[in-house]
C-alpha cells in the first residue's frame, strides 16, 4: 500500500527548503545529507512530532512541563479520570484532541472492572503509547497511506515540517522491502498491556498482534525523548514520534546537535519542535549525523546502549574498527539491557544458566576495571587505581550524605587526575588504535561533576569553581569538542558560582559569554541556557544586545 520510492521523492522536495537531501546507503540505510554548505550554528532541520507525544512522569499532559517550571501558571486535574493534569485550558483541549479523551474514557472502564491491575502503576504511559502508536492512527479500512492528503502543503507556511501518516509508516514499509529482522528486537514486548489496551477499546480489532509488535519495535528504534537542559541533567519529558528527525543517523562524533523548543504561537496547541543545528562547518554532500547516546562515554558503554536500544554496533570514527572498517570487540548480546558500570546486573530467577552467563558476560564487558585488568596488565598500579576509582564513584553515587559523596568523588577525581595510561595499552586488546575517549575520561567526568556539585552545596565555592573548570576541560576531551549542550549548561552553573558565590564578576562574565556562544549552537538562542546567560550578562555588565543577536 505504501510506495516508498514515491514517498522518498516527496520527502526530498519537503527537505529541500532546509538545504537537505535524502540518500539511500547500502550500509547505513536511508540517511540525510547536506545539499549545500552549512556553517556552525545553521539550522538543518526542524520538524513537529506526529500526533501528541506521551508524557513521562508527573507533568502537564498537554505541554509536558512539570509543576515546578516557572512557565506553569495553573494545575487543573482531569475531572473524569483524576490521573493527569493540565496547566492551561489550551493544554487540556490539545490533550483531549490528541488522544486523552478516548484514553480517559477507556481507562475509566478498564479500572472500574479491575481496580487493582498492575498497569495503574505506570498511569497512562503504556496504554497511551499503545493507543497513539498502534490504535489512533491505524486505518480501520483497507486504505492506502499515500493518498491525496500527502501532497497537500501542510507546512509550507510554517518554519518547520509537519509529518504525515505516511512519514510514520515509511520505516515499517521499508522493513518489508529490505527484509529487516524486526522480530529480533521485540525484547520484553508488553503483551499484557497490549491485551488490556485492546480489551478496553484503545486498539481496534483491525490492528493485529503483528501490527502492534511492529509499532512497538518502530517506536523503540526510532522515537525520541523530548528533553531540555535547564540547570541539571536533562530529564525525559515525553516520548515522541519524529519520523523526519529519525532519518538522521547516529555518530559518536556528530555533525549536528538535537534540541527541542516549545512552540506556542504558530500552532493551535502547544507543540515541541525538534531542531538540528550544525556544530561544525559541513560541506555539501556530507552525511548529517547526531549522537543517539552520550558521546563522551566509553565506546563499550556507547556500543552496548546502541545495540540494546537501536539494534546496531557502531562503526563510526570514534569506535574501534579494523582496517576494513568493521567493528572490533563488539558487545556480547544479552537478555536484558546493560550498558553502564557500577550498576547491579539485571539477573532474574527465571533466567536459564545460558542467559545468566550471557548477562554476566555483558556486565564484565562494561566494567572499566575489567578493561584495565587486560589493557594495563603490565602496570599493576594503574590497574588497581582504576578498580579503586570505579568503587569510589559507585559509592559516591549511592551516598546519602553530601559530605560522603563529595569526599569519595574528590578522591576518585584526584586518583584519575594523576593516572597515566600507557598510550599503547590498546595493543593488549588486539586493537589498532586507542579508545576514544580513554575509559578513564568518562570516569573522571562523573567524579568531577559530583565533587563540584557537592562543594557548591556545602558553599565551598572556590573548590566548586576549580573542580567545575576541570570538569569542562575533561568534557571537551570526552566529546572531542566544546560544542555540546552539556558544556554550555555547566558553564551557566559555574557563572553562578563565580558571581553569586565568590563575587568574581569577571570570571562569571567569561563563563556566561562562553555558555551563550555554545548554547546558541547546541540548544537554540531561545533555550533556557541562552536566556539564563543573557539575563546574567545584562545584570553584570549591561549587555543586552544578545537579545536580538
């Protein structure tokens, strides 16, 4: 029913106004390429989500802001179900039109029959996701997806693209043509939740179990978390389908940064626009990429997360490959996702011995201490230091007292600062080149971040600033660039430490100016990072010209 070639030509025409083209690559699949030269900071793609995203956590069900956000003026609970709330009449109307009206009635019926059902613990998340991905847009009749509506200029008057049903369906349509083994990525398919959603009418009878599973896999591999940098680490606000943004492939050394902007004026209801900007100059014909995972992390962690979530082993320039460009030392497959060190292995009593062994093989593969045991076998002092630091960081992350967390994190940071890793240590792992970054760099980032934050809480601002400046330098080494939202976010915090904690306005102005410069490229000039930096600069030195820059 879906003509993938015709859809490709329509997509090319729509992307042309951004100076972007679509290319089919035998190895990387369908991807976006620059159809012209771009400068750092240029917008290469802006697109709206398909349908209403699914809120995560206690947030407004229309715009997904939490009640602590200064943009939230009210909190109106849904009178029908009392399980979600809205911050405005406009958000309530948007959520109702977007699916909540149907979900609300269905869920009331469902819990009236079975009030103790375990699905209630997740609120609307599972049922809403199933309804919006598998039920709301699923055609009841045998109709083609590429109809006349696809050719209508839905977004010619807007500064961003609006996806269609065909955009969303295109991924699954291409799976059928390419023979993609999507069933291998079903994972822990929520069969019970799907059955419940079907039982209360959120999934129509015409949507088969096969259709539902395909949509679940498509969602896991192609959907995004809407999130923003607002002082701390970003927290997912909602799960959203951005089928046009999903055309951009991954790289651990990305050319673009992804950010989200709340659009309130150009749309009927609040909408989160996904935007991609170049973080470096890009020549015409170059593939445009962004990072699906934290690119400052150790490649073992990055590859494990990418394999578990997206089903591929990264072979970008920052990941170990052989002379033929094939991945070296790929992650062991395992029954349950595991991609971070210092976290208890996800073992269950139901696992077979084979599954437990496979799970522990992944756990071992993700431990820095295990890397050090082999790579640094001729330097026992360094090997032991890595093991001690890993234990200290894990203890700091689980500490309940500020002083304990700071002491352990500072000790780990000090040990890692002094640690010298043999530049040829990768040869012990039969690798042709070192890891990028070295596994000790993300460890140092974690330790310095905790130490600087805890020093700030204890009002030791001098130490917080010193550790924070070291943290920024280490982040730049980890990302191999300064153009990252996390660095801009940290610079805003350090500007506050310098100005409010130490009264060092000169240092604060330097931090805020750099945060603004990086933030405009990685987050957008209207982001919290830029607004906070502009406000601080206006207060400190009267610089207001940034508002219109």
